[in-house]
C-alpha cells in the first residue's frame, strides 16, 4: 500500500516508549514519518518537532497522548485533514473521534505496531 506521511503525535526520544517503537517500525516499513512531541530528540533520522507546523499530505495521525492532553491538539489535528486517525490503546477519546468522523476522517481504535506487523497498516 502506498501510504504517504504519518504524523506520530506524542513522539518520544525515549526508546522504551511505544511512540518511539512505532516511529522506528514505520521507518523500517519505508513510511515517511513526522514525529511531533514535547521533548527534543531524534528517532532514527527524524527530528522530533515541538511546534505544530502546517504539514501537507498527512495520511495518518497515530495518537500517543492521552485524552486529557489531546484537547490542546484538536484544532491542529483537524487542520491537517488526515485520511485517518489511529487511537492506540489508552488514547481513545469519544469527543475527538466524533469530531474526526464529522470531518470525514476514518477513526480506528487499534495499535500501530500490531497493524504494521500484521500487514494491516
């Protein structure tokens, strides 16, 4: 499948975090990544972005921040017009899911790592 860019929201330079593992796995599957997080650092060759830049052609946003912290990102997430948002375990948020569906964005409650490993990404 030819996927374009994936934005990892909650990317961490800490290699034990799932956001870090997912970013590495996406890179290993030759999927372009845009890691956005609160700490500077690198994941592979990708620099973690602390700002909220306007980015074109985001196909997927994969969530690694909990519902309480997502509110600050609602308008940013929707402004990127992704094709889908993956809510990884612990990030499920009915409010944001409804907002996304109303914008025609596909919503999945799934695990990015499992999706990649099973060929469902």
